[in-house]
C-alpha cells in the first residue's frame, strides 16, 4: 500500500528513512531512490561519480555532437548593472566559481586536521607531511627534466597533486584488507598535499596581481574574522561577505578559489556553545512529562549549537562538493579529443610524458622514499599494521592526480593543445596508478594474511609442544 514503510530488511522502524518518502513502498522510492541513497553512503561513491562524469565528457567530446560540448563550455553569461558586469564562460564559472566552494570545504577539512586531527600531533603529522612534500617535489622535478627551457616549463605544478576522491576510493574498495591506519595516513597525506597545492596555485599560478583589489579582499576577510570574534552567527551575512571576498579575489589576479580556502580557515572548529552536552539535552527532553513544539524546537537549537561550526558546515556542503561540483568539474574539463592524431601527438609530447611519469613514478618515489627516510631516522613512525608493500601501494595511490591536476592544467597553459596533452597524461597516469596500487595492496593484504596464519601456526605449535620444552623456556 502506498505511503507505508517498505519491508526492506535493512529498513527498521528507527532507520532515518523510515518516516520519510524514501521509506515508502512507492516503486520510485523502492526501486531507484533508496538504492541511490545507499550508493551515496558508500565511501567510494564520489570517486565512482567522478569516473562516470569523466567517461561522459570523453565520449561527448569525441562524438558527432562534440560541437555542442565545446559550445556549452564556451557560452558566456553573467550579471550586468550599467557599466559593471561579471560575465564569464560556463567553464570559467565552474572552475572559478563552483570550485571555490570545493576549496572552501577543503579549507575546513585542512583546518580541522590541523586543530583536532592527525596534523595536530607533531609525531603523527610528520609522516604524511613529509610524504606529501616528497610527493610534490619529485614529480615537479621529473616534469622539469622533460620540459626545462621550453614553452611548457610552467606546467611543473600539474603532477604535484593527489586526488582525494579517487585515491581514497580505490583504497576503500579493498575494504578491511587495508589497515585503517594506512587509510588514515593516505587521507592525511592528501590533506597535506592539498594544502601544498593551494599554496602553489596562490603563489605561482595567479595572474599579475592588483594590490588594490587584493587589499579589498583581505579587508573583507578581516571583517569576517572580526564578526566571528564578535559572535555574529547569522549565516546569510557570511554568505554575502564570502561572495564579495570571492569577487575581489577574482579581480585581484589571485585565483578566486583561494578566497574559498581562506574562508574555510576562518570557519571555527569549535562549537558555538561548547558547554552544552547534546546527550544531556536529549535526556532532559525525554524526561519531561509533556512536550510542546516550542520545547522540541528549543532543544533542537541547543543540540545544533553544541556541534562544532566547521563540522556542521562541512556536513552540509561536503555532499554538494563531492557529488555535484566535482563531477560537474570533471564533465567540463576531462573532455579531450582522443583521435589518432591527438594520441600520436601526445605520445611524442614532453608535456604528456612529464605529467604521466611525474604522477606514476614521481609520486611513488617521492612519497615512499620520504616516508621510509622519515621512519628510518626516527622523525616519524610507520602506520600500525602496515608493511613495506602496503606503503608502496599507498605511494602508488598518491599518483592518482585528477581533480586538482586538471585544475592546475587550466591555470598553467592558455594553449588548448598543451592542455589536451597534459590532460591525456593525467588520465593515463591516474588509470595506471590506480591499477598498480590496487594490485600491490591486494598482494600486500594476501601476504599479511599468510604471515598472520604462520604466526598463529607457530603459536599453536608452541602451545602443544612436548613438556620437555618448558624446561628451556623461562616461566614466571
């Protein structure tokens, strides 16, 4: 009967969907919406959507309708008031506008890691930070070896970035066969890598800087900080100021996404009312003999105030960034011609080889080499349960450089031919790195399982050894 909860075995009365449209027995909810919702809860889902968007872009850009793809990206629109106007192409709105939201979330996540996460503890943070540093320097050097002294030398920043969605997605597909500490290491490495990439974009891939507009952007950011200190928490005020800061940054010549990062860093990591206990509020509400709508609303507000601001904003914006903005970005930037002529040109291009080897070889050598060196000299400690083969697999996964690498490509080159050659290198290298990483991590997991079985067998042998052996084994 329509409107009644579905009989899915995983949909019990306390399930979050049970009292919503998703929990009904309508065929659309049962056959499409609930499977889609389950998919979006999977850790690797954003990477899968990113891959699907990339495939669509490649097919569209190489189909008989490729003119529509190019026309869609080049179409200009915007806002005009008299002599003032802000008009950009579709691709520019995506790369400069929507990606600012993505980098805003990245700023929140980086700050949270620095204040409360792995990057807070120097000993724990040393390994991913040094690994990220090695994983940025070595790829840049490899690219430079292929392109030094040429018109394409400016693209050295392209192979420096790791794609969090793809890299974590690939590792997550292996499930419990990869130690949790290793997944945390990869995630923290990617966060540190993002921080480095943001710095490179701000310093090396911005246009000639207008200090008047830059000063205006900084003034707005200072105003945001002062309002935060004055405990002004009305969200629309910050949305308006964020848009203004983004526009001033865009006009300054610094890439507009830097404004998103700055706003993310300005977002508090603490709760507005840290003295409140959400469980205590809920218990107090539960023990009241009579409840009114005002009581529930007040309790809901207090519980919300007890959650850190950055966490609330991240939970609200992250799904949009992961499942909407990044796939749209891939759709707008991954559509490259794959004709025989284009592939032949890429095969002989120093850009393609510099980017490809920078990601596959440079990331592996940089991340693994710096990690082993840091562990050897005692600066950092190896992730618990991780073997050398595990570390090699994670270093290879860091070579999956997609989103930010494509982003830097658009900043590094104005010439479409160089952009296409770099993008072919990015896509080919990311596929190779993903496959190699998956294979190595599977072998590492199998070897670890075999070693665990051998240890268990040895322990069993000791347990059931002849009594005489106890004479040579000290017993407390």
